[in-house]
C-alpha cells in the first residue's frame, strides 16, 4: 500500500492562523508603541558634549538629540500614527501603511546612527558662545543615547515587518461595528384586529391594508 499523506483539518488551520494573528498583533503593538516611546525619549537626552573657548576660558556645551537631528523624533511620531492606521485600512491599503511603518523604523535607525558621531550641533553652539563663526568645539564626547534611539527604531521596524507578514490576519477597526454583513430585517407591523375599529383607523393612517389582502 502507498503512503497516505495526512491532510490538515481546515478547522485546525483556521485555529492556527487565528493564533498567529493574535500573537503577531500583540507583538506588533508592543514593539511599535515601545519603539516610538524609546526613540522620542532618547532624542530628548544628551547626545554629545564638549567645550568651547570663550574669553580665554573653557565653556562647557551639551547637545540633545533634538539639537543634533529631528529626524528620529519625527519618524517615531509618523510610525506611531502608521501603527494606528494599520487597523483603519484593509488589503492593499494595509500593506502600504505597514510598509510605511517599516520605513519609519529603518529611517529612525539610520538617522540615529548618523547622529551618534555628529558634532555639527556643538560646533554651532561654540560659534554662538564665542561669537566666532569659525569656532569649533573641543574635547568632543558622545553618549549612548543615539544608540538607544536606534534600538527604538529597530522595534518600530519589527512592528512594520510583522504588519507586512501577518497584517492580513488582523481585524480592522470597523469590524467590531459590523454585524456579519447581513442586511437588517425590517420589523413587521403587528396584526390588525378587525373587531376593533380604532385599530383599523390606525392601520389606514399608516398606509397599511387592514384586510391583509
């Protein structure tokens, strides 16, 4: 006898897809929200510090992430909006929004890593402090916060990839307000009692045939 290949039951396949949809949805929401929060928090921290020579003395200068680049914060906000918008669209629209979410994460990573070694923000502050447009910062050092922002971007990117892979299994925002797509049946008018004249008149006022013919 030949080998018999077991065919998975359709109900088990549907159960597996539903489970994958729930797990991926929870993971995407967690990664997207946490990534945006981490990226926004990191851009408000000190990314670099140094000194500028002012009136013969050393003047300490610091630059926050928002001073270095505004791209990570902006992309984090857009990514958070895209994460919410994923549930408001379906099919091709969901794929487009999911791709936008992934691109926001990738852009956040790139911008944060580029800003990790950037000293232009402190050079501008040194020029303002000294009054010399050619002045540059000395003893430049960088903190780990740019890499924290990049980690937030990785989480946003992961949320976008999950949306691209499993988004078709996720519910839409309007799904909870639908009732199976079945048309709502009209309520039937109560039967008219022919022995009660007032019921006959009410039926005529409603434009109904009291005889039921």
